[in-house]
C-alpha cells in the first residue's frame, strides 16, 4: 500500500477539490459527490495509491459544522473552555469500491476556532502515543484568536518537532467563527 505524496498528491488533491466543487454547485448531494470522487480515484490509480478526504461544511445559520473525513488527520474545534478533537475512523478514498462516509456534526459558537491540518503536522510529534493530543495541548495553551498567528504557531511547533526540518508536507487551515446568525 502506498500513500499519495508530493506532486502526485497535489494533482490528486486539486482534481478531487475541483470535482467536489463542481458536483456540489451543480446540485449533487454530498454523499453522491464523494462516492463519485472515490470511484474516480479508484479507477484512475494504476498503483495502490490512496487519497484522504477532509471536508468541513459550516452552516452559520444553524451554528454547526459537518466534518466529512475519510482517512484524514484529526480536526479540532477550540471552544472557549476546551478543545474538541474530531478524529477520522474511516479509510482513505480509493481503498474500497464503496465509501462509507462518516459525518461528524458539531455545534459551533461565535469565537470558536476550527483547525484542520495535514498528517504531516500530526505525525511530526514523536513524543506522544496519541499523536493528535499534542496539537490539542498546543491549542489549549494558545491565547490569541488571530488565525494567522495560530497557523504560524502550529507550523512552527511541527517544524520544531523535527528539529527544524519539515519531514513531510505541513498544511494547516485555521478559521474563526465570527457570527452565528
């Protein structure tokens, strides 16, 4: 089994994102859309290569976020008093013919910070047995709500874990919920 990485991963990710965007804006249901993406990845892979899917759909009217995670690194919601970990329990796209989507529906409030990242961030820490816990601990100790500063701190901590060297791709996405309607 090989994981998609480097230029191949970038191309695969870009294709999946464009395809998902087109399907959703054309009115396709998210389950159907992700099933089609999984089938496309399965059919187009000449080798045993797989791709993770990590999607967050925010509804500011209902005050919730739906995470759709297939083999993806954990995501986090930094609430005022605690940090919640949303952990994927499903396999990456392309492994199975049929994708069993796992949707995590979480309530969000004004001021919540949502963090999604690549496995390179999570896997950078070798001191914790539960690798997702170290990032939760970092987030609990961050006092700023500036999303750029939070992203910079996370990247810096992940690179520090590798003694100043990024050993894998390290992508982090941070968003602050400003107004639930």
